[in-house]
């Protein structure tokens, strides 16, 4: 249950917002994100201050977009016993994969520590640039807003492709600006403020541009953009109409 679930339901239940992961219907979502000038200037998708966090399970718009894809494209039996590697494993999403789709979920992150509060138990501590798994182990890899944090994005993408089975699927959402053709890499001397000014967040090491799909293709992944139909349900889910889900198939 989310940190804010102690808020009396009489004040939160409603029909304006709906979480497709836990099923909660509410009057509002909670705030998340930042409003740094660069986010608006470059129209960074997947960033910005917005009301998107579910009061009950803590899922964000990013999580619900991934949930929407799986719920739309697969029935409960199609993914049963499939092996999924969930990097930086959002607790609500992991439960959906396990309980609804009956997948075998391996949850992992670079640093556990306090994050166990967010991820739950049984999370492996791993380096995405050097995954401790045999090649062609997983049917699905989900790395939701992870690649902007790793030391080397190309190596991390290569590792994701390596551990995927042929025809396996990778979900790799990232903060992305369609206003820049080439991704921006943080320079070695940049401090936290420099990263905020250029990338939109102090702990990001890069901002992806229009070349991101090509970066995936270079490692044997065939990228495809999936868009949730723009309708009233999209509004209720708190999804960004400008954000597509980038799924890639291992060739």
C-alpha cells in the first residue's frame, strides 16, 4: 500500500481518476516530478511536474502506460510462466506481472538499500551494464526510466538484448525530447545543477533524443512505438497523450 493510503477514502474516492494496476478510483492523483525550465524548453516526454501518482498503490503515469500495453495486448494466459527481468522494479507493476499475468519475475536494481521500501523484498542487486544471467534467459525485460541513470547506455542496451530470448520483448521507457536529434550525454565535470540545467534532473546522465530508437536497433532490437488511444479513459488513467510506449523485439 502506498505511503499516502492513510488519507481517508471519503476524501479521495471518486470517478475522475482510475488506476489500471490496483483498480482504485479517485478524485485526484498525487503530484510528482519537477518543473525545471529545460523540461519545458525541450518538451521532455516522461518528465515535468504533474498529478499522476495513484493514492493507493503509488503507480505513476509511466507505470500505468506499461500496464495499459500488457492489459491491451495480452490475456492472462499468454504470458503465464514467461520469464521477466524487471529492472528498478516498481512494486505495483511487479504485482501485476506476477498476480495477473502469472509471470516468473526476477526483480533487480543497481542499489537496494532504502529502495526496498519502494520495490519490496527479493530484489537482486545487479549492474545493468554487466548482467549476471546467461544469454537468452528472459522473454521480457522491463527497464522503465532506467537507461538515463546507467554509466553506459550502449552497454546496458547490449546486455538487455543479450539476455532476451529471440523474439523477446524489451520495454525501455526513458525521458525523451523530440526537439533534439542526438541524445545529450553529461560531461564529466558537470555537477548536479549542470545536470538539471541540461538534462532535467540532477541524477540523470543523459537526455535521449530522436536517435534513441536507432540506439536500440544497433544492438539487434527492433523498436516499435505503441500508443494508447486518445480518449476519456486515457485522461482518467493520467496518461500523457504525447508519450508512446517503446517496445522492442529481439531479432
